[in-house]
C-alpha cells in the first residue's frame, strides 16, 4: 500500500470572521473554499498531493498544536460520469474533453478552518510531499456574461419527460431525473459570481474551487453523505415548490408540498433506493430512516427531504464508498441502473460536475461531509455551464417539469446577468 508521512502544525486564535473575510483574502494558488451555512468554514490552498482513492493508513499525519474538532485532511470531488465507470453493465458516458477530473482527493499545503460556534480560527501548514508552483484560473476584472446555448428548449424537454413516462408505463423505470444544461460565455472574476450567488441563495453546501484549468461555484442545498461517530448519513431532496413574496401564499405552497402525494411518493422511492445502497455498504444493524418528509426552504424554492443512515463497516476505502453509493439516487432515479442508462440515452451532454459530489474527508475516513452538486456552475476558459433538472414520475406534467427547472436555475441566472 502506498503511504505518505505528513507533518502538520496547527495554531488557533479567537476572532470574528465570516465568508466575506475569506473572500477578501483568497490565495493566488489553487484552492478549495467550503462555506456553507453550518458550523465550519474550510479553506485549503496550494495542492500538495492528488489521489483517486484513499484507504486508512495511506496518509500518516504527525499533528502538533491546537487542531479543530473536524479534520478536513482532504477535499474530494467526483464528476457525475464517474458513476458509469463503477458498473460494467452501464453504457459508457459521452466524451467530454474538458479538464475536470472524474475523481480526485486533494491534500493542501495550508488550511484555514474557522469554528463559527466558538469564534476560533485554526490554521495549519503541512509538509512532507513536494508540489510544483501553480496558479488558479479564477479570472479578474468586472463581470459580464451572456447565454450562448441550452441543451433543451421547453418543447424538447417536455418531449423527453413524455418519453420517460412511456418507460415508466412499460415498467422499465419508476422515476428518472432529467436535466438540461445552459452554456454561458463570460469574462471577469468568478469569485464575484460566487459572492453574488451566496448572497442571493445561501445554502448549506456553498463552495468555490479554483484550479489551474477550471473553477467550480456551488450553492448546493443537498447533503450526499455525512460521516461521523461510526455512522453514515444521506439526506436526499425530492419535491419542489416555488417560493412566493407574499407570506400567505408562500406558507400555502409549503403546506401543499408537504401534503403532495406525488412529491411524497417521489421521495419515498428515493429513500427506498438509498436504503438499498446503504444496505450493501453498511454493517449491521439495519439501515434506518431517521426522518421523512422534512421541509427545507431556500431563496427560490421549498424542498422535501429525508434522512437515511447506517453503521459504517469496520474497513473500507473511499473508492468502495463511491462504488456503493455514487451517484446519489436523488439525481438519477430508480431503479438506479435503469435510470442511469435512460439518462445516458436522453441527455445530449455529459453532466460532469453537475450532480457530482464535493466535500471533505479525514485521512482515517472517520469524518467527512459531501454535497450533491446541484445549483452549481463550472467554468473552463471563457465558458461556463450549469445544469437544472428534476425527478420525473408517472403523474409528472411535462410543462410543470420544465417550469421546475426554471425555478431551480433562477438564482444562478440572476447572478450571471447582474
């Protein structure tokens, strides 16, 4: 087994910080900034080492100083199409030719971890692995963007919804997540877009990742995986209703969503799928549903969500975790393999980072948290792409499904145009 020795020194100081303070001090070297609404702000800068898999013991940390309660030793991501490589029964993904990796875990030279609950900033410097100098492609200057393409117009998207309903009638799938993607030409600094998006649509899993050849901006509300205390939790989102400026109408929309038989059925299908996924990976006792039909509200939409959890096995690798659970069932459909094959047939462009995953992981795999990359855009060169979609079931209305994609993409479009 490969192994690396990493020397790590932590320092801590009391202070008051927020996302804006981090944005004002972003490094010139490649970085990953995770700034959701939870307790921790995490910034890793200057990559030292990049891996495609990780087993406990591969990275041996020699830690000194006052480390935080969470240890984001690596920032990890996987593109949606990586899921097709995990099962030989699936069709090959479409070619992409872009610089985004299919799967990567990154160890950074410098870490900043801010504890919002205690008002303490933990900083670390790591040594032990050589790395060459590099700069990111975040861009500079005033922001301008214009839409240049869409994989589907309303008519073609609705026709594909109808096609999925035909497959459901034949018994081939019960649900499939159909997405469309927009392409925009832009110039200027992508951190400005990230700040606008966070102000317009704050979310639990906001992130900005700047690499030498590509940049990711995310305002995702959806948890893919949470690892801690010997357990593994996933929180799928299914069911969407638009927000309203009038409080009475907004409350009525939320109540209608909670009472919607269609949306609750859609969520129940994905919960069953994830129970099976976790059941193949987790150790006894059985996987459990901790909460069902929770209401989550964001700037433009209400969502339904559920919590599903299981016990971590005694020994596993990151690659094994992905092989069992990736991609997330909420953005594929069920049965998962049949839905992914249908998605491959219907969607003309690869999703890449959209509906992939991004998060952090401790080196011994005992802690971690990962988002599903929805409400996310990624850029390479002067082109930016983002996807929007939703789960299609038998009683889906094609026009309503297209409108749902418009609602979900509204914050991104507003920020791109402003």
